[in-house]
C-alpha cells in the first residue's frame, strides 16, 4: 500500500511515516519502487503486533 494508505490505516499523518523512515524510529519496513515508498500489509500487521501492550508500561514481544 502507498504511504498515504498506510498512514490512514495506522491513524497517523503520512509525514509521520516519512519521519519514521528517515530516522529509523519503530523499525517499520518499507519498500522503494522507483521514487515511490510502499508498505506491505504483513509488515504493518507485524509492526502493530510488536506495538501491542498488555498494560500501560509493557510492550508485548519487546
């Protein structure tokens, strides 16, 4: 999916995903196709799994 579609899915601005990509924050993989940046649905789902919390202080699988 495109960066805009991925941002909509995640509930963040596409500029946020751009910033995460440039500084490596959160380790969300992306794919470059020419000038386009694309995200695999499976990578987004895995990202969400890694960010799932069991309580307010602990990330599951981190």
